[in-house]
C-alpha cells in the first residue's frame, strides 16, 4: 500500500473517511435503492484502490501514476454513467433492448476495471477465474462434451455484467456494502481502542499460569480477536508478533509456536458472534437472518478451539513445559476493572442480534459503542442495563414517539423511532456522555480518546474493506456468467457423475475444490464460487442446505492452514522465522478438527444446532470429548505419553464420539476407557523435555527471565 503524503495523502484519507461515513449513515437511516447503493460502494472502492494500491511492487510508493489516474477516471465514469441514465437502466428490458455504443463501451470498461482492482487488492487468482468464466460464456459451442452450451455474444455477456443486478452489482457486492463494511469499521474501532491488549491480558490472566500457558494465551486471544478482524492473515500479523516469540522463549518448538498462532487466527472466521464476511453472504444466499448462521456455526467453532486448546496442553505436558508464574501475569480483577469496559461493544452486538435486530443495526451500535466506551471508561458499563428497557418496557417506544414525534427534527425521528433499541441506546449514551462532560477530566480526555480515534478508525475501516469489496464485485462476474449460461446445473451433473451419485466422493471433491480455491482467493470469493457451482450437487444428494453451505465455508477457511499455499501459515512462519513445511504440517495437526467435523455435520446435523435440545446437548458433550481424544491421539499424550496402539485407539474413539449418535458415542467412550485404564496401570515415563530452558528440535535451549516475560506480556 502506498504511503501517500501531501495533498494526495489528505485527499485519499478524506475519501476513505467519506466512504465509511456514508455507509454508517446508510446503516442508520436506511439504504438507497440497490443499484445506486452498490454503485456508490464500488465507486469508493475503485477510487481508493487505484490511489492506494500500486499496479506492481516496484511502482512509486508516494504518488499515483498516470495509469492509476486513468483507471480511476474510467471506473468512476462507467459507474457515473449508470447514475446519469438511471431511469433508462432500471426500465430497459435486459437481453432484449440492444446496447448503445456508450452502454457497450462502459460495460467493457467496468469489467476490466473490476478485474484490475481485484488483482491489485487480493492478487491474480480470482481475476483469472473470472476471465476463464467470461471465456466460457463466449466459447460455449466450441467446448467439449458436458461443458458445451449454445454460447452468448459479447453484447449479451456485457449486458449481464453491467446493466443488471445479477453480476458485478449483485448480491456479493450488496453484502459487502450492507454488512461487511460496518463490521470491518467496528473491528477498526476496537483495534484503535486497544481491545487487542485487553484480549491478550484477559487470556493471560485466564490461562497463562497453566501448562503451556503462552500457547493457550495465543489460542484464546487470537480466537477473540479473530471474531472482529475477519481475516486469518490480519489476525496473525496483529497477535503473532507477541505470542509467537513468547511461546518460543518459554520452550515451545518454533514451528509449533507459529502453527498455534496460524490455527488460532484462522478459526476466528468461524467463531460467533462476528464471523468472516462469507457468513453474511451465506445468510443472503440462504435467505435467513445472520444470527441463524451464527447459531449453526457455534458447536463446530467450540470444537475447533477446544481441540486446539487441548492440543497445546498435551504438547506442553509431553515436552515438560510449564506456565508462567502468577506474579508475572496480569490479575483478572485488574484486567476487567481497568479495561473490561472495552467488552461493552461486543456485548451490545450480541444482545441486539439475540433480540432479533438486524446485523447492520447491531454493527452500527457496536461502532458507536466502540467510539465512546474508551472515553466513557467504566461508566460505559451502564449502557448494558439500559438495554433491559428494550425488553422490560416495550410500550416505551410508542410513548416516546407520541411525546416527541412533533418536536424532534425529521432525521432524528427517523433514526430514534426506527427501533426501540435505537431509542434506549441513544438515551443511555447521551446521559453518560453528559455525565462524562460534566467532569474536567472527562473534557480533557475527549479529544485524544474520541475525536482522534473516530476519524482514524473510519479511515482504517474503509482501507480494510477494499479487498472484500473488490473480491465481491469480481465474484459477481462469476455468478453472472453462471446465471447466464446455466453452468451451475452442468457442474452439478459433472460432480454427480464423477461421484457416481455417492455422497462421500462428492464431499471429497468439494473439499478439494474448496481448499484449492481458498489457496488463491479470500474466503468470501472462494465460498461464493463454490456456492454457485458445487453446493447444488450436495443438496441434490440429500445434504441439508445449511450443512452444504457450512461444509464449503469451512474448507474455504481451512485452506489458510493447508500447504502448499497456506497464507496464515506463511504469515506466522515469517514472524517466527520457521520452515514453511514444518509449520504447515504442525498447523494441519493442530487444526485437524476443522478437516473432520464438516464431514460429521453433513451426516449428523445436530452438530449444527439442528434437532431437539437433548440431541444438541449430548452432541456438544460427546463431540467435545471426541476432539480431546483427537488432540491426544495426534500429539501422543493423554494422562501420560501415549503408545502407538493407544494413539490409534484414541483416534478411532475420537471419530466415533464426534459422529452424532448414541451407538457411536458408546463405542467411543468404551475405547477411551480402555486407554485411560491402560495409562493408569502403566508406569509414567519422563516427558520429552523439561522446562522452558529445555533444548528444542529447532535450536538451543533458551532461558527467559521473569522481567523479559513481563515485558512481552505487556507489549513492551
């Protein structure tokens, strides 16, 4: 990304600020018509990408080139043309009315602009895929066998891409504009407020003293931070600089330490309440509230992190590592008393979504909470009791409308009376802000704590949205071609033929496709492509729709830790200076649950919170035991070091316990009992290594004194 200075740097920052402010305003007061709203979102993204992201690595880093300005002008002109001729665009007959010369030219321009901005933002994999689909639409009559179709002219293809809401301006771009940017801004506010340090201190106080404490701190803090960052690589870069060196210096093997951070960061995209951007796309595709997606993802996410946590524990016990002393760690009371109020925005989001409000409204209030709670300090906790009014006094909303409906400005009425949550939260924050302003110290802290953080966080939010916006627009090209050509039905037929109408081969093929696509694309783009091509085949084979979508979603995410192209592993290995393949293999062992559980919830939907409460609770209980057995099997330790035959039995027990069903649960428990009895009867063996000063496979022993540990823990 360019480091722009002078007037151009100021211009770009103001544009980024305007982009975030526009979407916050739209979230608060309602979105415009779909094509206009999506077009504005894309226009902001195109402008910022051409100015912020160079065309190649060797390009000037302090100024934009003539080609950048030309691409920006052409992109904005093609979108502006839609706005200028808006009535014509929305009233014409698609594929019937011929394209004018201007229609044709601007359609070609915006397609090329989207491909180029996507290449700059996320790399060439998705643009190459989109180009392949465009060629597929044009070359239909010349293709072999089942790929053949009647073919479409360039005019019809460009009509679909530009003048409809089924391609570039389709559902993926709408999700980016409606949901993703608000949650990205929310994450930016939390980062600016120091929530990352809160997560790390909270995790350190909770688990830092246990065996392998620094690794468990990485698991907890990266999981918490991953829920707001939405990117495995970004999470590694934020958290890894602290956790990986700390794990290495306390005795973890370097490649294992890097793998822990990569796996913990990757799981953030599947951890409710705020998951990755693809989860919002899934909600739109399935036509269900986002909260429903979060509910279905809850049990697999819990299993993922339980398995990782226990794998770290078993590895630490096996190698004789100990936790940090309590004197070297922050106290939980001090953490919650001094920083705990920064959890308030997350509590607001969870409350609003559980209360049935929309995800954009929840994100909007999360942003407001993130902007104010640092300044309000511990007073911010008082926001939470005010939310009770939303339930306890349902008539409050009607009474307030009657009392103030004729007094307040129209804009205020439109916002306050849109929901009772808007009313009670606005009142609560207003009262607390007034109390804070009444004190001299509160007035002194207003500028550094609020007025400086707000614009910086809004700029960060726009900057962090660019990759998702470009990917969604480019994925729209793929979706548009599939809708135009009917390729989804053809790919479904191909998958069914290759799998011979059997579910297991179809799942394996889908898994491989998901991992391959996810290696070169962001999770959102990889999921969108598979949702159009592969999920219909799974549904036709009898898979529950939510299970089919979650299956694809998981493997698009897990690709971040699957060699040979594992971006989260690359980032963690770079920080830890560890071998890529060793780190990647360790990451796959640590994240093994992510490869197994998706197959299980296809056959047992109770893993997705589908079924009676008895089925769901027993599934949570026995599956949790199962993933502990899996971690013990892969890392060779349960009550003590495990022999080969014990590891094999533990693996079989794990599979039986993860698969929902009383018979398989009973078999798994019996096998687990066999290993437990055997380990109780066998004499204990010495661990592989002992203490933080033990030599590792990757280098000499390292002794870490308490003062250096304390500095690392506190970010010094």
